[in-house]
RNA sequence: GGCGACGUAGCCAAGUGGUAAGGCAGAGGACUGCAAAUCCUUUACCCCCGGUUCGAAUCCGGGCGUCGCCUCCA
C-alpha cells in the first residue's frame, strides 16, 4: 500500500502481529456533512473491512472534533451551546454513516473528553522545550523539531516565504502553531497550567491516537487536504515529546470535486448525503465512491451517480438470480464446474486487486466478470451447492466493499397465484389478460421477466 | 513563488516495460406475443514533443492542461 510519508508502495508490516491499529481523522461537528467528507470515511471503512477479511484484528479510532473556532462561531450564531451543537451533528454523522454502511469505529473519541491527555501532552512539550507560552497561549516551536516538513515536503524557509500565514509577532516562527488557546469571553474553556482556555486543532488527534493506539501505531488516515499542516503538526507534537515514530503508514484519500473545485463546506459547493440518499440507494453512493482509486481525485456528478445506479442494478440482479434459481439436487456437472471456476477466478482477482493498495476499481472488475458469468450460465439446472458457493462469493466481495445485496425474500402467496394465473392466460394466448396481470404486479413492486427457462420475478 | 497529484474510448475508470480490465451510454444482432432482463458483436493515434530500450500508456527530459496543499478543510 502507498505510504504518503515515503511516497512509495510498501508491504504492510504491523507493530503487533495480527493486529492493525488505525486512526482516521474525523469531522469537525459544526454542521451537515457532505458526500466529500464521507468519501474519506467510506474509503477507510473499506480498508478496515478488507484488513479484517485478511485476518487482522483491526482497531479503528475515528475522532470527532467537538471544540474549535467554527464550532464556537456556529453555536453563537445559532444561540446554542458548543456541546449541544456537537451532540446534534455527532448524531447526524452516525445516522448518515450507518446509512452508507460505514461500520462504527471501535472508538469514536471526542476532543472535549480527553482534556487531561491533551494538557498532559502540551505540558510535556513545554517541559521538553518544544513549546512555549505567550500570554496564556501555548505554541509549538517548529524549529525545535528538525524533521518538521518530512510528510508534506514543505521546508520551513518556504513556508515563511509563502506569506499566507498571518504574522503574529509573538510567535518565534511563522509556522509555529497553537497547542492551547487562551480563553476569551463567551467561549467554552478548561482549566490548565496556562490558565483557562481550549486546545488548538492538531493536539487532540495526537493525544487521542496515543491514548488508544500508542506510539508507532500502524495506519494514520485522512483526507489529502490534511497532510499540511494538520498531519505534519501531529507528527511534530507526538514525535517531539515521545521520540520514535508516531505512525507507520500514512494514507490519504483524494478529494471529491464539484464544479471544478474541491467539495468544501467553507466553499459551499457541497452535496449533502442526506439529500442524495433520497434519490440514490446507499449502495449506489458507495459504489460511486469506490469506482475510482481512493487516492485519485473524483468528480461528483449526477450522471456518474446514474451510471453507478445502473451498475449496481446489474450486480444486484445477478445476485437475485442466485436466490430464486439453482435448486437442483444434482446440478449439471459441466455448468456447475464452470460457475465454480468463475467464482474461484473472481476471488483471486478481487483479493489481488485489494491487496494492491486497496484498488477497489480493479477489484470491482472481478465482481462484474463473475456477474456476467452468472447471467450467462445461471439457470434451474445449476446445483444447489454451486449456487450457494456463488452466493457466498458475491456476498463476501460485497461485504468487503460495504455493499449489501437486496434479498428478495420469499414471494408472497397472492403474488405467486397471480403469476400462475398469468401463465394460464399466456397459455391460451390471452395477451391482454397476461399484460394486465403483469402491470398490476409491477405496480405492486414485482417485475416479471419471461425467459426461456420460464417466468422470473424480481422486486423493483 | 514552494510542495504534490493527475491527463487512457462519448462519459467514468483499471492497468508502473511486451501492442489496452471493468462499468455507464450508443449502434448492430440473438432471444421474446409484447415488454423487461440477459447474452454476443462493435467503438482507443493511451495530452504533445524529444530521449532510453529489441520493445513504453508504463522509465527519463521538456512542454501544455486540470486539480490539491501552503489559511479552516475529509
């Protein structure tokens, strides 16, 4: 898998055999989340699912940033408290995440619930000379950490030259960043050795990652836009205090763009998951997000979602064919063998692709290949054992990708009776009656397909 | 100005040295009472110009273009 730190693909070598500790930078919960935010969570949920399928015990930690400038600003504007705002949008996250099939992380820590660890960490940095206090603010001293810039490739003199940083005369270097911010009227605050105040943005992730995963944990993941300064600063804070390595592998997903620019809450060019969900099945949204490699930028468009919807229908219908057919005691040997071979090949291709830096787009190709084989060969003559194997294979692939097939269930008896009536009508070439019944069933959500092997039904 | 990514068919997209997966859309065909679904066939000067190599979409150099970061950001 590709490691942003080394800019190379590397084999996964975990700290503790059989275990993967993974920290995903979560959202700041000041408002609705958009599909671009969720690309990250879907991608790394898929990574976690895959690593689990590979036999690792995965501990995923995904935080909520529930105290920062925007939260304070939004709370004041809405005449509510920061805490209430956080509760509302954490619930919002969970609702949308569940709809998208994102598994709960083992831990969803919140910054405000880890003040002790945060303050201890800042104190450690102050004590070891990596941070300094100015008028109740505490800043990290980037010049005290020689490796600063290793992840992002930024050089301190260039950062200075960039001149996009507002000059704060109190800081020793323009790139020094706040670990602790002094209290101002109307803001939530916590007591600290430097007076009432609140943590800066980056320190919470260091403190929480260390709390739950320790140093030198396996995978630190997040959006590509977090590389600098957020992740760079996390590394500096953690490694300056503890020494050693903060995280082994850094994974960054590409941005989702809309109208030629990164989808961003501050830019306003967003598509809310909540509104997309009204028009597209969660599997469709997920398939769309996984249709490109996770590190590539991805363009959002309705056309692509339509395309994903058609693609998902293809897979779902192939799966449906497995549930309503293939019940023969003794299957046609040649056909069974052919299908089992297709399943074996799909399995091989799927996992090879996923092992290659989580190449979901490539992995999906194997799934579609299997779907075509099912569409070609599946019929009443296929044995039950082979059918079960195919169903298991498809469900396994879907499970790794976080997709769930529609289970058509048993056909209700009165629908079955209607289908039999229609067959009788067709037998006497009473097309008007046959079409009438078909239309009625369609309105009830049961679609009929007349095939060479007989009539087949599926749900709309 | 600095750091980084990307440019493959109408659209999306995989493919890191041996003449191009997969999906969507289109066209033609098969099947069908019709419909739907499905299957088959079909569409690529791999951004441009040089270079390395027996051989390059893949490596190197130079362009052009798009995007991200350098400020809150998944």
